[in-house]
C-alpha cells in the first residue's frame, strides 16, 4: 500500500479533487475541506515541479503542461440524473446561494414543499426485508427503533421528481434549518431551564420523506443507481433519533457508494463505543484507502495507542507525506499514551507550518496545560485569538490559559462561550466540569460531565470526572460505577484502576480493591514500555520497569486491614525498593532511575520500622529510623521511634 505508483497517485489526486467538487455542490464544506487538504498533501508530480518553477521567460515553458483542471460541476454517469441536473441547474444555483447565505428554509423551499409529512420517526425501514433484524436496543433507542413487521403507516413518496443532488441539498437545508432553530430555542448554558431536551423538529418529517423515497426507488428497481448522499443524510437522522444500529447500516451503505465523503465516516465513528465494535464493522466496509484512514481515525478515537496503529499511520504518511490530518492523529496517539513531549513537538511543528489552522488546537492546549507550559499556552492563545476568536477551539485554548493561571471564573466564561458557539463541542463540556470541581460547585460539575457523556460516550475524562465529583460527595458506589466506565475505556491507564481500587477499599470490599490495584500496576508497566514506541529496550531485552510506590503502599494497607501483616510488609518493601529502581541485586551497579525519596516511600519506611520494632527486629528498625531522619520526611516520628528503640535496647527488654 505504501509503495503507490505515480499513475496511482495522480488517479488518487483526481478522485479527491472530484470529491471536493461533489461535497461542495452539496454544501458539505467540512468534508470538502478535508478532501482538499488530503489531495494537497500528495507529492507534487514531477511535471509541475519542473515546468512551473523554471524561468517564466524560457521558451520551454509550454513543454510538459499540467493536467487539465476539474470542471466546476461534477459529471454524472447516470443519463437520467444528468438530464434532471441540467434541467434544474438554475434552481439549483439559486438554492445553493440561499444555503451559502444561511437561508436554509428558502433553500429547501426551492425544491420541496414547505411542510413535510409528520409521523413517528422511522416506523419502518426500507432495508428491513433485506437484512437480519438488529438486536433489541435500550431506552430511547428501543422506543424509536424501526419495526421489522408490517407498518401501520404506509410509505409513499411525497417528494417531487428531482435529481439526487438537488434533493439532497433541499433536505439537508431542511435539516440545517431544524438545527438552527434548535439552537435558537435552547436556553442559556446550564441555566435554570437548560435541561438538554431541545430537539430538531424537522427530523420526523425528513425521516418519513426519505423512507418513502427509498421505498419508491426499491419498488421501481432504481436502488442500484443511488449515489449514497441521501443514505448519509438518513444515517444522520437515525443517529439523532438514537436508532444507532440502523444508522450504522445506512452509513455503511453510504460509504460504499461515495467513499470520499469524510462526513459519513465521522458519523460512523461516533457510533462506535468499543474497539470490538470497530473490529466488527470493518468486515462490512469497502476495501479501499478510505477504510484504512477510517480505521486509523477510529482507533485513535478509541484510545488504541498501539504499535499496530502507529505502523498503519506510517504507511498512510508515505502516501500523504504532508497531511496535517495524519500528523494530528500521530500527535493525539502520543497524547493518549501520555508521551506529552512527542505530542507537543508535533503540534508545535504543525502550528509553525500553518499558524492560521485552528483545528485540534484545543487538544494542543490540553497538552500544554498538563505540561504547565504557561508561556507556550499564552502564545497559542494569542495566535488562535488573532486568527478567529469566535471558534470553539479558540475559546477552549483561552479557557485553558486562564485555568492554568487559577482564574477559574474566567475559564468557565470562555468554556461557556465555546458551548454557545457549538453545543456539541466535547472539550468545552469536560473542561468546564474540571473548572467547577476546582470551584467546589459539584452540582454544576456533575451536569457538565453528564452533558459531555451525552455528546460522546467514549470520553473517559468525563466518566472519570463524574467519579471524582461523587467521591468528593462521599457517594462511593456512584463513584465506583463511573470509575469502572472510565477504566473500561482506558484499560491500560493506571490512574483509572487506582481510582477503582480506592473506591472498593472505601466500601469495604478489600479483595476487589487489591485486584484493582494490581491491575493498576500492570497498566503502569504498559505505559512505561509503550510511551515512546521504540525508546525502550532493544535486541529482545525485557526492560525492568519501576512500579508505582503509591499503589504498592495502598495494596499493603489493604492487606494490613485484612490482618495479613507479612503480605503487607512485603508490599511495603517493594514500595521502598522503587526509590533506587530495578536491579538484579543490591550490588548491581547498573540500575534503572528510581523514584528517589517520596512521601509515599517515607511512609512505607516508617511502617516497616514500626513493624520491625513490634516483632523485635531492633537493628533493622534503627536503620530505617535513621534513614527517615536523613530523608527529611516524618522526622519527628522517626526521632520518637529512635528514642523508644534506645530505651528498649538499654533496658534489654524484648517487646511484649
């Protein structure tokens, strides 16, 4: 795949350029931008670089002319569709101009009636007879799922005879009109009337009309000539109605028919909750380049920061060496694996290459926030504000800057502004929840995190934030539930399992607590080995990793509660050993870089000193107490223990 030939590269470029034209014709501007950027990231053909970089006065200028430019409108191989498009050209141009001016109702009224039929959302699916029934859904999805039996409402095509291009534009304008009206009717962010129940009222009519149109195409035997754009719109509508399994089916149909519509792939990725879901649907996807890009993107969204994912990304970068999208995916993979230095370096390079690019700057600001790189975050906020201060990403960057300065009220103000611009902007909900936690406003924090989960159920930060907030409220069973959800999304993140173990300990379930803490130890070694993808041991060596002393200390305390003193002592010894790092024996000169003296290792040393004192190991207890005095931690308690040890030694009495 990586060794793509020059002719194949030019064919791919023409296909992407055609996709840009088709998406622009249907006002899918984000998909058009994505395809255009991907096309531009392909290596330049030799003819272009030699002809147009030479002297403009040269007589050889006419040699090796560039390839012909694509036309303004895409061609249609279907003669009937081409005839309809030619007849509707004037109306189409009028409707598109209305759409570009955000006059969505006027755009839709050019082609379809102002009132669409009303009825239940998706009472019958035209593909119900051609595929197996889906599994029973839950909650809202169950209520709105299409039935596979006879429908009480007959399907009829109430739409005028139009080309698929014009019909999509009109119905998409109707959908956007409903979204715009929904935003206008929505109350203030987290205001007293903001319950998150405002819906797009156009969905019902659009669903009924599309179902009738699809049923009519099937009845006339024309379904084989579908272009995939209306399938994409129907998939969006089903996803909005929580009929997710059917939405997946229609979106898969769409990407088979028009694979370079990136919007369809994005919608499909949003319906995947686990990596197993991705592995399941990959078998149903077309075998082409877009499926590989989708698999990479979905894996990144599902936090699969594995070497396999990095190798897939490297293969794609050989085809698109200058793709900013792929470089952003690389940075996000490093971010998910907690390799913040690598992620920051990539984002910094992207910013210097294109300082006006706002996409994904909210993730870059999160990385700078974690690294406490305040000067860089301030510079990023200035650059983003100078480019476009009314983008949600810009507001999140500025909000992170104020949060790093501990000005939490100002940070909340900017996160609210981001949500005013885009109610479904995930980062703003999650970050605003963090700020409310800092402000001790637990009610607002919980509501913010719940909205983040509603937008994206894969956001482990929101689940973890809910767990933290309920833990502050000492509602440990609730906190345990949310921590478990976060851990299921990030099974190799030790922080998640430490939180689960802590909750189990607080609800007096010590066995489960120990298991969770041990899982955290395993997850910690995973991140140590996989953080830099190649920076670890080589030549088949197995690197010895440092274990988290705090987790070892917590395990020891749980064993102490169970009365298992010897087990507790062994884990305390392990926690103490992490100060110097792994080594073969005490005389091993080649040892890993340990944690050094920390508060946790000092507490473990104090526990061991008291344990040795209690069982009569006075010499070892004295050594540990002297080490504590040198550490500078727990000094007063260590001195008191030394006095007790000296008194016992002088009296010659053994411990009772």
